[in-house]
C-alpha cells in the first residue's frame, strides 16, 4: 500500500489504509482476541494465505495491528489490535450497525 502525497482530508488517508474486502474483516476478527495466522485463515472464509499475509503486513506497517512471537517449537505468532486498530474498530462497529439497518430494509428474494 503506497501512501499518496496529496491528501485533501484525513478521511482519504484513513480510507486508503483500510480499504478493500479483507482489512475491515481482519480488524473485526482481531477485536475479539489475538489470533494466529491459521486462526485468522480459518475464521475468514475465502481469503488465501498469501492475501492474508499481505493484508496483515499492511495493517502492521501502519500500526493498526501488532505481531507477537513466542519462542519455542513450533514458533507461535499472534496478531492483535494496537491502539489505532482499536479506534478503527469503533468506527467499523458503527459501519456494521448502519449495514445491519440497510440489510433489514432490502427485501429478501424468494
């Protein structure tokens, strides 16, 4: 993820950093608890390991999440929300509430 040089408002950079199909879902999963790569892959249906690793690296690069390694064999790595990720989760919670309202307004197909 490359940062642009010409943002006109703070919302643009925030949008650029978390946009896409997977980043909000990853943040949502990590809001529940710290998770290993395999736990995240299991919880997020449809994401490839390569894509998950790319998204985690980007979120980590911009301080939304952290990564903790525990010594031993096998090596245990877990990802967790950092303070910025917790703030973003608060915004995602509001977005989910609005999405729930919108889904209730859409007639179901039978």
